[in-house]
């Protein structure tokens, strides 16, 4: 399975910043160890998203302000990262990784970005550690290439995908599903095609009970050739921003449910990581690594094309 890491593009953050940027390098190293032990994983440097790719989704003036470093102070605060050239490069590579993973998935059946899930970025704004919306850019780029007509974005991050929902509002070719904490960030939730809002403290059993029909309905209604799966680690019970109570076993069950349903539908599957804010970075890595290894096993058992 092809993986697209971008941790070699650092994001300098102030001391004490709560975004756990080191998780991405730890995840790559963990998966490289599995690859050395025989797991069918291939690591490929992602391209930097191009202007043409970005402006299919984002307002050209917003993209220009990001690239030039002329964002207003309020825009920088909304994103949550200080602007730097390194932030621009990192954001371009993370977005490019989603595009590359989507293209690889259409060839192989399944592929993944080892970053991304930047679903709070809307058509003309960044928000919540999201500068550009990687899955939206990937969907639009693969449509523009004529590789796929219809796309499904399955968002299993604990936070609602407000930016994705805003970007694709009224577009019947991209179906958006978000399962998330009802009272968690963002305060303003743009309606997805299908939203599943969860009470604080929701655990494994209830989460899976609600997820299964939502995934089935999404696949049936979307009729998509490509599924982009945001496999957030932040529904985990130990996540400091999650407010849900899923265990690692519950999150693995989530992944198996999604992977099996997408496989049965015949669609290609591209995975992006989504959020994860557990103070114990190894727990975040455990969750994301499990997702990738389950997906690699799926490909190895006949999903690949």
C-alpha cells in the first residue's frame, strides 16, 4: 500500500503549543518498522499542491494571502498556527499528499496520506489548524482529471467537518458524511449531506451502532467511485479535545467497519489521518498505525487493482 508522509516538512511552533506535530514523524517511523518486518507498505514523497489544485476549492484571494504571508491577524488566529514559509510548504505538501493518495487509490484500491484531514478549512478561510482542505482539493482534482465522477467523504474525526460541508453544499457529485461530537468544536456547524451528532461520553457500542447505518446510507446515496476517509484518532477516550469515550479497540472496529463497507461497494479508498490530541503521543500513533495496517491487509487480501 502506498503511503504519503510529509513530516519531513517541519512546522515550527511556539513552545507550549498544543498541536502535537511530532506525532507524524513517530507514525512514519512506526510504520517503517512494520515495513521492515514485512508489511506491504511503500513510502512516497508527496507533491506540493499547485495553485490550480487549490483554487478549484479555495478562493484565489485567500490562497494568495496564505502564500504571500498577508493574512490578517484575525485569519491567523482562526487558523491557530503562526504564519511562516514552513507553514506554507507543510500545508502544500499535506494537501498534495491527499491528492496523491486519492490518485494511488484509484490505481491500487487503497492508499493513504500520513497527515491531513484538514476539514475545517472552507472556501475562503482556514480554521482549527487547517489551512487548506485536503480532501476537498483531492476530490476536485480527481474529478478535474476525469478519473472519477462522484466522491464520498466519510469524516470520522471527532469534530464536524464544517469546511468540507460548506465547500460542497449543493453539489450532488460530492457526498459529505460527518460523525462527530454534537457540542464540540466548531461552534458553527455547516450541514453536511449527512451528519451524525453524538453526545459527550459516547463509547464504542453506541458509536458503532450509529456509524454502521450512516456509512451504509452514505455509500448507497453517494454512488461514488472514490471514498476519502478521515480516520481521526480524536474520538479516543484519552484525547484532551475529543469528549468521546472510544477505546483503541473501538476505533479499530470503526476502521474495520468502514474498510469492509467501502470494499463491498467497489469504490477506491484514500485515507487521511485526521485529528489526535492525546497527551500520550504513542496512543495517537497506535491508533493511526492500526488504521494503516488494517488497510494494507485489506489490499493484500485482494482489494488492490
